[in-house]
């Protein structure tokens, strides 16, 4: 369907999507934005971090494996690791990763 691999978690109306390929985080308030048009990750850093921590914990608890980045040969970081990474910065395409 043209989508890269991702993991997602919901908590109430909030949905966090972690895109494995570029470690991009997207946060949506489905109560206000059911079409997922307004990425709130940069505007809600504490909520983004908390949901990334929860998603990382859930993935580990379920024995999930993260994919390998073809360019670097390294395993893609868990969502909670990516949110703590200094490389997590706003993207220039309108969607954003969490600023450090």
C-alpha cells in the first residue's frame, strides 16, 4: 500500500506512529483530527515522549524485532530510543520528529 514499516500506539484520543525507516514520530489527537492531518509531535513533546516510552515497552514485552536499516546495516532504534536521540529533529516536509 505504499507505506513504510511503522508501529503505533493509542492512548485515549492520542495516537503515536513511529516510522521505522526514518525514525520519524507523528502524534495525532484523533478526537480533534480523525483524518490525521495535523502532526502534534513538536507541539506536545512530553506526550510524544511518554507514548514513545510506552510503545517501546510494549514492543519489547511482545518480543517484537526492529528492522535493519539497509543503508547503515544497523538495527533501527526502538521508539523510546529514537525520541531520546539528538538526531530527532523536526522534519522539513510538514510532518515532524520530536525536537531534542
